[in-house]
C-alpha cells in the first residue's frame, strides 16, 4: 500500500488542520446570494473550509442537478470575500478541468463515482501534475477493497494530500439512517492505512438533522479526523437534501457540544467495542424486520380464524410452541427464563393483532 499520509499534510490550510477538521456548506450551490450568506455566517462561526455541490448526481432525471459551472464563479467570490478554502465534488474529467480553472482548492469524489474504477482512473489521469487535496468518499456499496482501490488510483496520480470520507452505505433494510454507517468499514480503513485522514459525513449518513450530533460524536469517539457537514442559510428552502442541512448557527451549537477524547489504549478498546456494537445494531435491525414479518403472518392467521369462526387463543398450539422454543433455546445456551419472556411477549403481540382483526369485524356488524 503506497498511501502514507497524515493530517499534518493538510498544512496548506493553516490552523484548520487541528482535529476536528471541519468542512461545511450547502448541499448545492443554488444562487450567488445563498452561497455568500451561508459562507459569511459559517466564516463568522470559525469554519475555514466551504463546501458546495456544483454538479449534483441524482438518482432520477428531472430533479435539480446543480447549477453547473456558473456556480464555480460564485465559489470564487466566496473565496475572495471570506478567505475561506473552497471544495466541491467532481464526477468526471470535465468537472476536474472546470474546478481547477476556477481555482477550487479541494476536490472530492462522490460515492457513486468511487464505485466505478474507470471513472476514478479518468479523474486520476486528469489530476496528474496537479498538487491539490482530494477527498474520496466510500463507494455506495460496502466494499473495503473498492474504496482502497479508488484511494490508490488517486495517490498513484501523484496526489499526496489525500483523505477518505465516510458517508455510509446503501442498505435495503429499514434503519434509522439514510445510509448505513457500517462503522466497521472505516475502522478497517484506519487499520489498513493508519495515517490516512478519515472525515465522516454525518449529513449523508443520517439524512435528517436529528441524528447528526450522535453520528458526529461517534466519529470523534473513534478518533476520526474531521466532519464534512451540510449547512444552508435557510435549510427548509434548500433545493436538495433539505432535511439533513443545518443553519450555520445550529451547526456551531452542535460542534460546540462535541467531546474530543484523547487517543491511546482507551481508543483501541473503543474501536473494538464499536465494531462489536455495530454487529449488535445490525442484528437488532434484522430482529425488528423479522418481528414485522412474523406479525404480518399472525394477522393472516387472525383473518383465517375470523373467517372460520375460531377463537383467537389456541392453548394447545401455544403450549406446544413454547416447549419447542425452550428446547431449542436450551441447545443454543439460552436460559428458559429468557426464552419464556421473549416468546410470551411475541405471543401477546400476536394476540393483540388478531384481536384487532376480530374487533374490526364486530364494529363492522354494529355499524
């Protein structure tokens, strides 16, 4: 592995190399006024690096896909007026050339692009001979090798100011997050490339404002190096990702609450715990999904009982089922008390579902 970098390599931005490195700004550049108002407020609150999306890759056509190159002129105005360092996403060679021509200071490669080695290589080729920091987001799918491969391609182009952005991963299961953080993956990146700066993107992990603090704090507890957070002067009016953006003042309040812990032996323990807790979280999510499916079947059984005029409680069936679960649980090293409590709760919820179906039938007759 040829990547051997440290946060200190980002000395081009002076005082902002101190942990945590904060990059903030709107999801999308919408108007020059919106950019300037947001940048002024962020700068007044101590943010040194300003981000904004100029080109927005969207899942479906006919959505707002960014203002295009005109937004780069607005970014230059932001830089001239506030002195902030500017950053934007590039997804192809044209974007690279346009961003460099307009003096953008930092480029990042998005999750959709980093999943495509051909696209990453094209960008790497366009960056040869250019000394500019590049941030590489994790691919949309949870693939450590693909993420490292994208980092290597950019590094092989001669880019020495390189960092990873952890923005979470696509997930078909229902979770609290827009993109599942899967913390064990950036933890593995840290293990494989210890000195590579890792910047967490809580905005895209969460998809909403409510979870931003918890995800940001966890990133700090894991000793990651910074945060890239979306901030808009009027988030509710944003043309893209309105729910996950904060006002500059709300962002400052959140950042002021963060607790920065010392690294060391305790941090190694925390990393191990984080990986184990991630496994627990995934199992719990699966349990919830299984409970949902189980109750759907219970409801179907209730409907069948209603049609055939059967009572809800079938005592022998319940007794036989519990005995079987206790026997299986014992073989798996689970206590009888635990199995009994869990399946009594499940059985009661099933009865509740079926009772609701019966009551709906009675109410219909009364009506």
